[in-house]
C-alpha cells in the first residue's frame, strides 16, 4: 500500500495547486536558463553565421562586435591574395531604427558583398539578395514578411527573404543588405544636413570603408599564421574565428551573462528554499498521522517513504508543469529563449537533489515525533 | 468472579516512572504492580495527572519505565531496560490501540485503515484486504468498508478503529477513553463489543476512562492516585 500516493490522491486538488505554484517557479527558472542560453547563442550566431576562418579588422581593435572598426574597402583584394585565403568578403554592421506600421523597428543592418562570405546562410522563406540595390533579407523576429517594404535612410527596401535566429548581442534582429546599400545607409546624411555640409565645402563623411573583412581559408592552412601575416600590416589586425568568439563571450556579453547567471543562481536557491518549506509544512501537517503510524507499529522506512515519495512527486510534477509551460510561452519572449535537453536534465537533477534534501528536514521532524502524543492524559 | 488460573497477559512488577531529578523530580508512577489476565477487561480510573496515561504508555512500550519489570504475553520485555530492540514490531504483533478520537488515517478508506496494519505485519495486499473486510463485517460496519473516515459517523469510525486494533489478533488492547466521543447507547455497544472480542480472542483490554456509564462493563477497576494503584476496587461485575 503506497501511503504517499493515497495521501496525494486524498488531497489531490491541494497537491496539484502546490505543484502548479512550484511549476510556475520552475517556468521562471527555465526561462532564465533559456534567456541565458539565448543570449550566448545569439551573440555567437552572428559571428558563426559567415562561417569565417579569419576576421580582418582595424589595428588595435577587438573587431566589429566589441568596438568600432573601420578598414579601407580595398583591403579585401590584398587579403584575398594572401597564401591560403580561398574567399574574402567585406562586411559592415550598424544598428538603425526604422518606422514600420506605426511602430519603431530596431534593426541590426549587415552589409555584405553578394557572392562573397558574410551573407545569410539559410534562407527559411523567400530568396537571397539578387539585385544590387534596395533588397533585403530580414530575420523573422523583425515581423517583416517577403513582399513588404521598409524605408531605411532615404531608400525603400523590399523584403525578399527571411532568416531565423540572427540578431546582435542586444537582441536586435538582423537585416542583410548589399554592401553598397549598407555603406550608403551608413554615410548618407539627411537632405538638410547634406545641404549644410555642401555649403561648407565638405564632402560626404565616411567614404569607402567597411567594418571588417571575412576570410575563408584552405583547410590545410593554420589561421593563426595567416593572422600573423595580416598583423604585419600595421593598419590592420586579424582575429581567428575562435578568438572572435572568445572576445564576444568574454567582453561583449560577459556582464549580461554573469547578471543572468547570478539571477539564475538566486532563483534556484529561492526554489530550493520554497520546495524545502513546502515539504516541511506538508510533513508538519501530518505529524499526528505519523505519530499514529508509529504507534500502530509502522517502521521508519514506511514513514520516510511517505515523505520522500511525496516530495519527489511534488518536484517531478512541478518540473513537468514548468517545462510544459515554458515550451508553450517561450516564443512570446522578446528575446530568444533557447532550451536544450541538457538544461531540462540538469534542472531535473537539481530538483531531485533539492527534493530529497528538503524532505530530509521533514523526515527529521517526523522521526522525532513521539507516538506517546497520541495517547492523551 | 475472576478465574486467576487464566493466563497472565500483562504483568507489571515494581514499576516506577519519574521525570526530572532532585527537587524537580516528579513521580508519575511509584512501585506499581499489576496483573491482567486473558479475557479480562480492566479500567484505569483516576484524576487527571494521576499517571493513567503514563501506565498505558509503559504497557504500550512507548515510554521507558524508570525501574521495574514489564512482561507482555509471557515475554519479559523490560527489566530495568528494554529487552527487545524493535519495540514497534512488538507493538505491531502484540498490542492494539484504540484512541479517544479514533485516529484513523484520513487518506485511507475504512478497509485500507485496517489492511495497513496487516500489511505492515507482512500479509499480502490481497490477504490484508480480505481480512479487513471480514473484520469490518464482523463489527457491523461492512457496508462502510469503502468510506473515507471523514464520512463515517463517530460510532462507525470507532468500530473501524477497533477493527484496526484487532487486525493482527493482538493479546493486549490498550484503549484511551474509547467511548468519550460516543453517546451512552453507542458507548455501551462498543464496550459490549470489546468484552466479546476479549473473550473470543483471549486478549486483555486495559482502558483509561472517565465514563461512569460504562464502568459496569469492566471486570476490574483500578484507581490511580499520585502514581499509585492505591485502591483496587475489585470485580465490578
């Protein structure tokens, strides 16, 4: 006879309500885990998307994701001629805001050279850029769909295709333009400002610069040796793909990552305390019944089983509810919530340990119960 | 009259129980002797704090005497120390408890409350269920076998509690105010039932009671005062 199951069945509504509360707490824990993963994955996605082996950037800078980097447009030709380089392409990055259907879209604009590295890898809907101007491929998080148009700067761009999960470390969804369009967007002044600039005898700022240059290498070539060669040109620096990813994680998203990580730690601690409190309270409410069980001869293992099994059941149902809930709502979060099976497994392990430890408090209280209390004087 | 040739089920010799030491010492029981035979139904009377519950707890192997000897069903279980390691098993095998407020487990139905004790003693689920149903029918609450304790009347719940106390055919039944929650008529019925069971199972029943309406149902009445069995009223019947 399973006493834990019978007790749960007897107080089913209350048990489920407790599980729901715990489930909501687990949803928050899982959401934080997902946001943490999403933050890192999003940051890395944008670096991994071009499938680069080498990033050529402005000398003494950490590359376009960490700080401003400007290199001459024609650097690409020089790099492309280096030994081991099979493909090279210029790329620009900038964040812009655009009005769309009464709202303001914040976009991460990536300019690249068609037919060269740096463009979108997998088009999920529509097609890639084919025209030299005024076409864009957008991340689905922008809410844009193929066929729609959007004013960027002084030009209207048609959305021709969609990609997924491409955004910067701030969570702004990416749009891909041709390099030429992106450079115009970067440098083009509003008409009044352009007139003032012309009246002062100046020229349009910027000129032919890009943020970085992406190079793909022959597999037999060590990227570090090519990077070393590039660094010999004093106005340039070079980062291997691994270095670029490290910079992104260590410097760009590090604070946000630590912040979320710390919050996750606090949340797990709070969950552990809440679980312990629930289980302890559940046990305290059963002390009279536990005393009766002791008096009629139930061994300790029966009493321990009653508490531990209920505790684990509470954790398991709460976790299942939490998982179900987060899977239902994760796509409604403004930032990507990325849940891996390993997260669910890790949380299962943590909750199991917490439940067993928490039930230890209840078990301790239960084993202290004096059966004599059942025979009143 | 009592037949003293009957087997002694509970024998207590020179049992004392005190709490605290020195000036703070309180003697709950002093040098107490008691013999209860098979089939006997005895009552422990006395004012509150006289030591009735302490005596019941000692016979039930729940608290340690400070000194003396306790024999249950022919087995010496305490001789200035417990001679059995597993007192809960001893209780399971030899002692049945009936409480003032039935104390049925609220999450088990009537049958399961009785079957639990049997399963704890090692019976299979099927055997335990069959015996529980049989006992409940015998105690005339078979029609309430699937009812949860909260849905039982006071009399029904007390009968289920008696069935639980009797499930493992214990030799000793300890009852703490078994009729306190019942009206006179039901109290009489429950006491008659206990007398019948004691006779049939050759068990002894020791009950703490204040209920004067049922005193005529006991074979012997013991009056406890200041920790002493100072007045054996004798065979009340």
